C-alpha cells in the first residue's frame, strides 16, 4: 500500500511539473533546447559517452528522437506511468478469510 502511495505522489509531482513546463516555457521548446539552456556541454558529453561506451544506434534511434520531443512530454509520460502503477497496486484487494458456517 505504501508503494502505491509513493507512486501516486510521484505521479502528481511529474504531472504538475509537465503542466508547469508546458505553460511557463515557450511552446516549441524541445527537450534538447531545455537541456542546452541548463548546461551547454551536457548534450555533447552525453553523446560522447553513449558513442564511446554504449552504441551509436542507441543515440541515433532512441535518445535523439526523445530529445526532439517537447520538453513537457517526458514528465507527462512518467506521470502517467506512475499513475498506472499506483492504480494497479492500489486496486488489489486484500484476501479475506472465508466465512465458516456453524451448524
């Protein structure tokens, strides 16, 4: 039950963050532009790390398309996933003992 509450709180925080990003920042701002605003060298370092230690296709086919999406999309998706996990874990009913009939 506590894991469901933790996931519900994470969902609320993620959805509020997504709403704040969507309303306060310019509409066409991508995730790559937002990361570049925070740290200009981070994208270059991330690309070098992925290319040297993982695989080049990971950057080209997974990370780069995510960086081209709107900046509010990642927290919104995380919020929806957390909400689904909270609803799944919170909907489990506890097993009650069967009733015994006395004769």
